C-alpha cells in the first residue's frame, strides 16, 4: 500500500473505524484503564469477519498456531 492511500487498505481502515467507536481521536490513551483497553480488544477480537470466513480473529489466530 502507498502512504496516504486509504482505498488500498480497506481492512486497516475498517479496523480504525471500529476502534474510533470506543476511542475518538481526541482520547488520551493514558486516561484509559487497562481493564477498559482489554475489554475493547476482546470485543474487537470476538467479532466475526467476512475476510476470515466469518471466523473471529481469535479463532483464526488459534487455528494458525495449531498449524505451526
């Protein structure tokens, strides 16, 4: 992907949009507790994705680890 070309990196931009639902751009990350950050990560990793065959990122990662 070229820098400053969001149309070339759809999945990255999609994830950015999902993250911005919980963490708007002006959010100070130092003000977010570890528990809240973990909850956001867990929710993102538990959401099925079409690009993963409707598996969650956690499921896809575990399957890849088993293959190794």
